């Protein structure tokens, strides 16, 4: 089951990387967090989980 989940996460990450960031959200601030950085942080965490480095 873990291999299937890893493959699903890998596929979602690949799909995410080819999508452009929605222009209407660029520069928007949600509770002090820029939306571009929020997206980058989520991606970085997912990558850490995928590589076994997440805390």
C-alpha cells in the first residue's frame, strides 16, 4: 500500500509542477503568508515526506 501512495503523491507533484500559479493569487496575503510562499511550503513539505526527511 505504501508504494501505491508514494506513486499517487509522485503523480500529484508532477501535475502540480506543470500548472501555472493562478495570477489572481500572486501577491495575496493570507494571515501574513504570501500565497506563492504557502504553495512552495506545501510542496517542500510533500517533497520532504517523499524523501523521508519530514518532521
